[in-house]
C-alpha cells in the first residue's frame, strides 16, 4: 500500500542550527513533491515544490532535496529561528490521481 | 483580502443534527477541495471539484455531501452528525488539479459534535 512517512512527530533544535526533516514514501512515483507549513489553529501554507528531475530547490533559508531512487525528500531550514517553530508537512501526488496526499507532519520546535 | 475563506470558524452541535460549512475563494482558481484533519493532525482529502464537477470523492460516509454552486464556492453539508465527525475541516483551492499545483488553504472550521 502507499505510504508517506515523516521521520518523527517532533523535532527540537537549538536556534541557529540547521533543522533537517525527512519525508519517505513507498509505492508512489511522484512527479512532484511539495512542502507546507502549518501553524497551530491555521491552515497549511505552501513553501516549496520540487520536480522529480530536480535534485534540489532553494528559497531563502529553506532547501529541499528529492531523491527518487531513495524515495526520499529532505527539508532543511538553515540558521533556524524560534519563528520557524511549526508543523511541516510533505505532500505528493498519487499515481493516476489528481490529489495531494499529505504526510502526518513533523512538529519542529526551535529553542532560543 | 482573504484568499480562501470559510464559515463558520467554530461549530458546536449535537449528535444527529445537520450542518453546513461554506467556502469561498477569490483567487480565480478552477479547483477546490475539502480536507479533514483529525485529532492526530492527519490531513486527509475528502472531495475535490474542478470547474464545478466532482473529480475526487474519497471513501467518506454519504452523510457528507459537497456542493459547488460556482467555481468560487464549495460547500459541505453533513447530515446526522456523529461524535467521530469532530475534527477541523479545511477548504483549499488551486488553479488546476494535480500535484504540480500549489494549494491555498482556508483557516479551517473547527467542528465539535457533542
């Protein structure tokens, strides 16, 4: 069966360090993978999209990698700040479907 | 200007009641979605409409009925509410369907069934 796994439910990191979140998937062959941020009491907000033929994508302090051989995406936040504390969701499209399927998310806490 | 809006924000109701949640987007998108986020924060697709036509209809009790009067609106009607329906319901929109499209989410409707 298809599965999306995000490495841990919660990740604590010291301010200024690089946070690395993992998204692994099985029985998918996604052409695209997306990352969203969700703050408590709010809807998810789009951060980055990466295509299967792209190895890496950057946006300011954010970097996403996509390894279709390992079936894994890594999401990095460099120089993390307390304001980066949120839940981060990866999402990808199931084969032959038009829908995004979301992982359960990783709750990141950046400690001052 | 709010891109995707939902009403109401909070909904507390008794088991067995019927309720509706409304969603509107002003982004000019053709595709709209309903998601359910349960207490474990798992976000799951329920329905999707593209140009007012239903394109995704996940395994959801038929007590849930979506309706899209036009491309900018997608409503969700729930009959005979049950305790297990308590969750946060998110509406979202994208220009087109598919994994290459960014989805824009509303603020959510927190439904509590007593």
